C-alpha cells in the first residue's frame, strides 16, 4: 500500500507543477522547496489548517508558509495569480515592452536628427534645398502652362470660324489635347504647393525640437513630434500627374 501511495504521488506531481505554472507559481520554486524538504502550511478558505510537503492547491489563492523540517520559517509564498490576474499582468508587461521600445526609438530618432543637423545653419541649408527643388518644379509648370495658353489662342480663334458647324477633327483634337495638358499643369502646381506646405511644416517642427536638443535636452525626452509634423513626415511627396498628360501635344 505504501508503494502504491508513492507511485500515486509521483504520477500527480507533473499535474501539480502544470497547475502552478498556469496559476502563476514558477515550477522551479516548487521544485526547490520540495527538494529542500520544506513543509507547506496554510489555512484554507473553509478555515481548515492544511499541511503538505508541496504547495497546497487549496491555498493557491492565499499566502502559504514554507517551514524547515525543524518547524522554523523558511519563506512565505505569496498568493498565486488567477487566470484573469495573469492575463492582466501579461498585458501590463506587454505595455512596458512597447513603452521601452518607443523610448528607444525616440532616442534613436533624436540622435539621428542631431547627427544630420549639428547646427541651425545646416538645418536652414537643408530646408532651402528641399524647398528650392519644389519651387523649381513649380516655375517649370507655370512656364509650361503659359506656353500652352499661347498655343491654344490661335487655335481657339480658328474655331470661331466654325460656329454652328462641325470643326475639322484635327483642329478639335489639337484644342482638346492642349486643354488636357493645361489641366495637368494646374494639378501639378497645386500638388507642388501642397508639397511646399508639407516640407515647411516638417522643417519647422524639426527646428523647434533641435533648438531644445542643442540646448541640452536629452534625446528621447521630448515626446513625439506634433501631429502635424508626424503627418508631414509620413506623407510622401505629392504625386505627379502622368507625364503623358503633361506632354506637349503633337
């Protein structure tokens, strides 16, 4: 009978370990206490005084005292977590990890910003270069628009001779092609203005942040960029109108 009880305990041990892990008590802690010949004691929810040579399942929701063989106190095990409490603890740990990663990313971003722009003149030069590129495109589009309007003028005058009549298909096609190109250039100019605003907002926000960093603020301590600047940084340059629509009609 004694051998049977020993076998039963041995078979039940893995199940107890699994239960303790699920409920939040690490298996190594149970194994260490058991190997050391510890005695577990607690008072159950029903008021019964329980004693065992392993963590007591009935008292996983409450404190358990771990005694040495001579009855002296070895340690006190805190209550194990319930499944809901474990889920909440895991969620809290996940949030901590995300916050830590966000902090590291903020530090990396600010250090890169300082590396790119060690002084205000370097930042101003980069701003001017970025804006000049867009403004050059705007001037090109405006010139192209003026040329198209000049090309259209004699054709429009020729169309006047066909009022109330069907104009030649070639003439009508030339006018329509110029009108398409005019709309394309106007769309390009509008997109380029949007890009100028985007670049300006981004560099303004960067400069405000850089002034604090140049003044000694710790990288990563300034929080996120303003929402407007984040949107500017994440928005790609304004899409160009397909070149086919902007080409000079043949």
